[in-house]
C-alpha cells in the first residue's frame, strides 16, 4: 500500500504540487508568527516587573491571536478547496483501483495517507521558508510598536514539529469528504468520472442541519454585536469590542455563504450586463457577445468550481475592507505597514490558494478550449472567453467583499454613534479598489495560463482524449 501511495503521488505530481504549495505557505506563515511571538514574549519577560512588561506581553499575545486566527481562516478555506479538487480529479483512477479489487476501506486509507504525506512534506518545506519571513515581519512589527525593538526571534523545535503535524492534519481534514465519496461511490460512476451516487436522505438532512446551526450561530453573533454596539457608550471598550467582534462575525458569515451565494450572484450580475449592455451593442453591430456568453455558461456550468475560485479572493478583499474600515471610526494606527505585519500572512495564504484553485482546473480548461475550437470557435474567442471568466470570478469576489465592508461600516457607525453618510464617505474604498484590481489581474492571467498550459503542444484530438 505504501508503494502505491508514493507511486501515485509521483505520477500525479503536477496536480498535487499546488496542494503542497498551499500547505507550505500556510506552514511558513504560521512558523513566522510563532517564532516572532516567542521572541516578543522573551523580550517582555526580560523587562521583569517594569510596567511596560505586561503591556508587551499582552501585545505579543494579541498579535498571535489575530494573525493565527485570520491565517487559519484563510488556510482552512483554501486548503479545503485545493485538497478536494485534487482528490476529485483522480476519480477515474480510483474507479480503476476499485474495479481491480481494492476495498473501499483500503482506498480511503491510501488517499488519506497521500494527503498526510503531502501535508507533512509541505510543512517541513514551509518551516525554513517561514524563518525567511521572520525578519521582514519582525521589522514591521517593531516599527509599528507592536513588539519591542530588542525582541530577538527564536525558533523552538517542538513548535515547528507541531506545525508540521497540524499542516498534515489540516490537509487530511480538507480532503476527508472527497476521499469518503470516492471510496463509497459505485465503481461505474467513478469510471464515468461522474459526481457519484446521491447521498442518503439522512446524510443530506444531517449536513443541512449542521450548516444551518453553524450559520445561525455566526448570525447570532452579528445580531449580538449590533445590539451591544447600540447600547455601549461611543468610543468605550465595549463599543470597540462590539465593532471588532461583529465585523469578523460578518466576514465569517459571508465566507460561509459563498457556496450558495456565488452561483446566484454571478448569474444575476452577468445576466444584467448581457441584457443592458451587450445585447443593444450587438444589435447595432458594435460588439460580439459570443465570448461573454461562453464565459457566463462556463461559470454557471462549473458553479462549484466558481465558488472555490471566488473564496480566496473574497478573503483577501474582505480582510482589507474590514480592517481599513476601522479608520472611519478614528483608528489612526491602521496603516499599510501595520496591515502587512499583522495580516500579511493571511493575505498571502488567500492569494496563493486562489491561484492554486485556478491552476488545478488547467486540464479541464484545456479540454473545454479544445471542444470549443473543434466546434468551430476561433482561438481569439476562446481566449477572450477565458479572460472574461476570470473577470466574472474577480468581480463576484469584489461584490462580496464590498458587502463585508459595507456591513462592517454600518456596525461601526452604530457603535460609535457616527452618521451613516460620514462613515460611508470615510470608508476604505481606495484600498478595496486596489486589492480588487489586483484580484482581477490575477484571476484573468491565471485562467488564461491554465487554459494554454504546455503551449498548445497537443493536437485537438489528443487534448480531447487526455485525462490529465
């Protein structure tokens, strides 16, 4: 079984490498944060009973709490997406193994073992990369007066081993559902590369109930923050706590709703653009809506993949809008350097995950492009459709990020007793726009590169016959 596990990893290295990259980035970011925190706590302890010691210890603990929580949220969302996509791309091979007599339990053990090995190796790779991140993050934190200038980051082998184990465990948990479905799906369904048999009603009911309970809990947190913010004295600690806690609850709620909201939102706004702009222009001969039509249908057909593509960029845009939004309430310490020092790891994780999700769909995008060209579409139309598909995902992520920003500004205005117009006028629209533009460029470029990988070396017939 071990030989099969390793041989399959080597054979599909091109697919698994992106999951490994995401795991390595998560491990590197967590390593850098923990190493800096250890050095900051040691420096604060060295002050003895000085009044500054307690303040610096609290600052170091706050640093690791905020940074680890946002990095964990970003890492969990992108790792779940990348591991699931990587496992689902090999369903045909899983069907062959099952047809040759492999029992479902053995198949599950092999696939989970692959994820564990991949996560552990990526965690080991991410550890030295994290040590390279320590110096720039440490210097930014010192300049922002979050930690002492004399703090000397020190690595702890025990913490690094724990990080490797956590990275491997997260990779396993991220792909657990996809692995279970491959192991329990009928052999013929796997060989047809289909979605598998529908789950029993009690499993669907249990899953829906769990999701509703989770969503209800987070929504209750948003309502509680709204009520507490209205009752607190403006500018008090209770008002600030309600604003911060409620804003992150709003962010979490939108992230949880992405799989259900994304297909609907993409269909609505792209349909409006087609109806209001493109059709009148096409009627006058000024525009050809073919590429837009292909992009819309591709996004709608791959609704689940669209959600996984939107998720990482929503995390990046939402974090920037949420944190820079605190400036509207008078927070003078929100700067680009402070943002990068405390939330740079989460943004790096989200960005890497977004590129990885797009790259994992490279083979499917090449086959789709080959089908369109075989049906008579021009190469220019296919490339334009790929660019527009990336734009659809980026704009959808931006719209959801604006929802996070707008709702958090409303909560901020209520907690600080500020007029709505003033809060919205001082909102972080420039910062959100910059990140949204970067997301647009990234998604469009990544989608096009995924569709033309290998430089069109294969003929159309060979591309359509290929599976990987």
